[in-house]
C-alpha cells in the first residue's frame, strides 16, 4: 500500500473542519491512532484523534468553540 495515497473514507465533517482550520493557519495536522487502524482493518472508526504541530494558542485560534477539557498539549 502506498501510504502517501491512503485516504480515510469515514471522516466526520467536524474532524475535516478541524484539520482544515489548523492547516489554514499554517499548522500541520493528521488523523492518528485508532481511526487509522480501523480503516486499515476495514472497520468504520467511531473515535478520531488529531495530532498537530500547532502550539496551544494557534489551536485555540483555529478552533475557538472546541472543548479542550481533555486536550493534551
């Protein structure tokens, strides 16, 4: 499998919005973890983790209404 062409098929709109908002502000952002594993196994993910190189202030600016209660910076 060519990793560069791998695309997740079941990404909710809210997750796509979060990725786009971070990237529009110059950050890199990826879906990681169980969602990737589930897709590779042919399952529909029910949980999405996002990794980014953005500092907390940039994340807050990109996603002002996000609940960061459980966020790990």
